[in-house]
C-alpha cells in the first residue's frame, strides 16, 4: 500500500485515521482511543495537524504484529484502568480501512444499542445484492464484554462475540469499500468514497 493504512489519505488529503476519528467522534464516541503500532508518533502528528479539536488520544502498541486481537486487548486494558471512564456503558471498535462507515453509521450503531446494553455489529455485502452478508466492525460492545475483549490474541478480533445469538446488525448504507489492496484504495479515491457508476 506504500504506507501504513492509518496514514493513507483520501482524495482531499485527509488521512484514514483522521477520517475514522472524526466519524467516531461525530457519531457520539468520546473519547476516541487510537491503538497504533510502529507509526504511533506519525499518527499522533497527523491527528494534531488534521483534527486538533477532536477528543482523541493515541495508545502506542508495541505488540501490534501479534494481530488485531492484541490491538483490541491493548485498548481494552487501557480503558479498563481509566478511572475517568468508569461510567461508560459501551464502546465502539472500528478500523481505519472502512471509510464508508462514517458518522451516521456510528450514530446508528449507538442508537440501536439500547443505551449501550446490546451488542451491535455492522453488516454489508461484498459485491452482488444476493452475496453473503458479512458481520463485523465497526461494532458496539457493552461494558460486560470488555474483560473478554482484554484477553484477545491473534487475528480473531471480536468476531466470536459478534457471531453469538442476539447481536443486532446495522447495514452500512453507503457503497462499501474495504481498503485492503492498492486497487481498492485507487477505486475509492477515484470515486471520492461514493459508489462507482453502474
């Protein structure tokens, strides 16, 4: 991809981490904790330049090579030991490489959670309308799930929790982009985050 995903930019020059932090903050999340690997310093610099007024902080995570689960666990451990957040009912886990999940989508997750008491996951289809529905992040998880999240390892992430019965799903309404390849990034930039023409 030529750079860490968080520092890739859209057609207007905004980094993906800035877009993600803004979507979470505008969608109702405060504070926003950015778990960052080897580029933590550069990510903090980008946020200071592009989003100085938003309620974010960067948590450097030296074990990021261990997989997404370790990053979630690092963030959860930090939150569980933050006395200022003892009254927070739930959290939203998000990734920087899903830019279609903007503030309206985050707000919809929060609204569907019954005041933070229900698990709420994002849903989307890859490709055709009859394609299999995928369930994943961004996802809202109640405080009762936090100790389990703090024990995650490897690449599994919160998938097991999100596949349990009773999880509410909210579809990503905009055209879905998962920026995992240079081609996907180029298509998204070319259409400025909108659906490509039929």
